[in-house]
C-alpha cells in the first residue's frame, strides 16, 4: 500500500473511533458507556498518531 492509501485508511479509522466514543450519547445506553468511550478514545488517538507518524514528511 502506498502512503496515500494508508493515510486515508487511518483517517477513516480515526473518525470511526470518534464515532464509537460518541455512540453512548446517541443511543442513551449508560451501561456500556465507559467501555465504548475508552475503546473509541484509544482507537482515535492511536490511529491519529499513526497517521501523523507514518505520513511525516509527505507534501
């Protein structure tokens, strides 16, 4: 895979992590909120950092 494809894939996964983080607010289910917020936050941060690290120096 080239860098543009990896950047696009990581961007999609990063926003999916944000969606998972916000899912308990949309559904209104408080019992799974901490788990989904933790999982979504981890996915968003890791994919965001990988996106920055792997595409560094690209113009």
